C-alpha cells in the first residue's frame, strides 16, 4: 500500500516509534549500506515507470522504502560523490570536474567513513571511488579500512589497470594490485558480502558504488538479450546499458538475501541511489546536454547526464530500515539533495561528530517522521563547472519547490511545465530578483573555498613512490583521461600540484606507457585482443611516437636530456625542498611536437 507524505505522521507514530524506542534503549548500532549506481537515471527503473527495463529487486526495495521523488545530485560523477561523502556542496569539497585535477576531494574534508570509523564502525568500500588516486585523497586516507576499487572514474580510464574490461580484471585491494576472476559488479557485491559476514557481530558501514552502468558498455549476453529487440527497433538507445543495470539489480537481490540469511537485514539502513541522470537510457534531440528526450524513457524530464536541466540531476533515493520502522512504500515529494544523506545517517544512527563540523545538507529524518517544516522554502543549488576555477551561474540549477532557475536567466515552474520548455523569467521579476539575491549571497559564502588546492603528496610515508597520471593534469584542454588517448598519442600538457612532504633526493621517471605494460617509450602498443563475439576496435591500436628529448620542471629545477626510445622511461634525480609546488614534464618528438609524459613516478630515495 502506497502512502503519501501527508500520512507519514500516522505511519511513524503507529509503527516506527515503537521500533525506534526499543532501538534507542539498545546499545546495538544499525549497520549502514549505501549503494550508488553509476549513470543510472531516474527513469531506468521499472517501478518508476520505465515500461521496458526489468528491475525486480530494485522494484521490491522501492516497494518497502521511503522514496524521495524530488532528490537531486550533481549532473556528473565525481562532484556527486564528493557531496555524498561529505555532506557539503561539491564546490565546497573542491570537486567540480571529473578530470583536470578537480576530481580530488580536498584534504581538509571529513567523510562519512571517517565519522563512522570514529563511532566504532567497520568501514568498507567496494567499487568506484573517483575522488583521487593518490595520498591524501584515496579511500584508505578517508576512513575506509577495507578497500577494493579500480583507478579513476571508470574502466579503461588513464589510471585504471591497463586493458581492464570488466571481466577478470586487476583491481586495487588495500593499496595493492590483485587479479580477480569474474564480472566487476559481481565482484564488488561478493567481496562486500564477505566483509559484512566477517563484521556481522559489529556495526559496519559499506559503500557500494558500482562503476556500472558507466561506459564501456560490456556485460554478458544473457543480461542484454532481453533488450536487443528494443535497441534494434529504435525504442531504446542501448541494450547493453539496460543489461548492466539488470546485472546490478540481480546483485541487489543477492545482497538482500544475504542480509536476511544472516539475520542482519532488520538492523541495516539500506540506501539506494544513483549519481547523475541517465547516460544511455534516453537520447535527446539537439545538443546532447540540453535537448529534449526523443528516444528511451526519462520520466518526462528534459536532458540526460551532464545536463543542467532536470534529467541531468534528479535521481532516485530509496531508504529502507526495518528496525527504524521504514518498511512501507512511501513517497516524499520535498526538495532534497545528495548532501543530505550524510547528516541523515548521522541522525538515524545517533553518531557523534566533531565539534564545529557543519553540513550544507540537513537530515531527512524529520521528513520521514512527517515534519516538512524546514523543507518548505528550501533552496538547493547544483551545477556542472568542469573548468579550472568555478564561475558564477555556470551550468547551474537553482531550485525551490517546483521552481527552477537555470544559469540565472531561464525560469521554469515544473508544476505547469515539467519538461522545462517555456522560459517564464520575464513574467516573474520578483521571483527572479529573490533567487538571484540568494545565489549571490551563497556564492560569496562558498567561493573563498575555491582557493583551497588539492595537492598530491610526494615523499610521504603513506605513498612512496607516488604515481602521477595525466588524468590529473591542470590544463586548459580536457586532460587525457582515457587509455585511448594514450594509445593515440594525444597532444597536450599540464602540470600536477604536489606537496613535497620531506626535503631530500627524489627520483623522477617519465613514461609514455604505464609500468604494467613493460612497453618502451617509442613502441606502438599492440592492439588488445577482441572480446569473444566482437571484432578488433581500431581505436585500441597504439600509435608509435618518436620521442627525442625529455624535460622536467619542478620547483627551480629545469632538467632536459636526450631520450633512448628503447627504454621504458626517462629518469631524473633532483633535490626537492619541502612545501607546495608544481611539476610539469615534456616529451619532444622528432618533428618538434611537444606533449607531457602521461605517467610519472616520483620517489624519495
């Protein structure tokens, strides 16, 4: 039976208070599992109206959860994760891009895992992190004691193990590379359940951020077969995307069965959400970021992943907790956001936080109890900056109730215009002035934090040597974030922001290919084998370069040398002083073209 938020007061008083009261008298803390699915949109769930996709386990969770129907994140991966982990607006947390050195969470930020750990919880992450691959940004630096992850923001990205393809890959397990057999999503859930089985007699926090359904779109045929006909007849954009979600759904069913079999389901707060709008569940006409949907299903919203319009950032959020009385399908329509999740966990689990730690979000527990007073006039701001220094109103949605102000110039009311087709800014000058004044005040408050920089440590005991990846170049172009850029000899350069932890002698090695390939500087990387049932992708072929000269610039050390193209790397030895700095590298080709070294190792010796 579905009840609306108006009836939640009755629901809570009749059922939840009894459970909550008994819980408060017990010393047993609730477990918390946070599932974050990559690139799955609001419309990529059968229970939310999609007529084609089959998601029986997500549907069952939907039927037994509080569902937030007006819940918003950032339009792309890393910023959403930063806000989710910290309870802060992503801009405040220092993450407003997915590459270019702006996907690394600021060192000063406190994460949900650190708070849980301080409250006696075992903490584990299984899947995609995408908030920094070096100290002090790694998940193990941010409160996770057990970590199984891949590099970067997805398979085949620059810092991911070379040629990972979702099947039988090499991942990072507690800081060390390990080979795993099986499909990535299956492995994340299987390893998470092993962790929970080991920790079932103590409270645990498990973060399960799947890299599916992010590209590349690889999945076993059995999952995509049911959707092939719909792709062929043009009803949906991509069968493999739906197939990846079907695999996630199957794993959620296995997880729930595991929790029940181990008698820990009732005392577990189970949270399900996604990180941005759909990537391949719908297509749009016109510009890919801002057009209107003309294929697939997106619940009638304008835009898809990366869009400033509703389809880019409105996503599902379900919360189930039997011992907290949250077991009945209930829709809550209040405006909510990703930075509300951490304060909600703190409130539900009764966690202590450090004095002075403030959140941009607020607990959703009052809403669940039927009290929406603090949410009535609330304003939520989300944006997609994707540049070095944020700019006011850049790809921004300011939201209040059903009002949406886009980029400070387009005003929509979703009650009468859910597809955001008719800009009514000139009809509501008072509302425009009110919203702009709020934004200006918010920008003035948050913008000083943009001066805080994400420095990668070198020469630190937590990580030595340090591997630097071109994914994190600070550059005016889009940094070479994908392995295909390395294969093609992508021409660009940028610098890394580093913090020299300790003065001393440092060995710096410049590479074109990652160390695991063993490839020479000027060698073409052989084309990767084709997956079963597929042909060779020509983009996977590696281009040979003609590197003649190498150069580094770090602090006041500017060094150059001739290159032996048959070596794997070029090595420099320099004396570095302690403190904040930058490092930049150059490879000069035979024709004079210059580009940066894609991979650099920095080791204090």
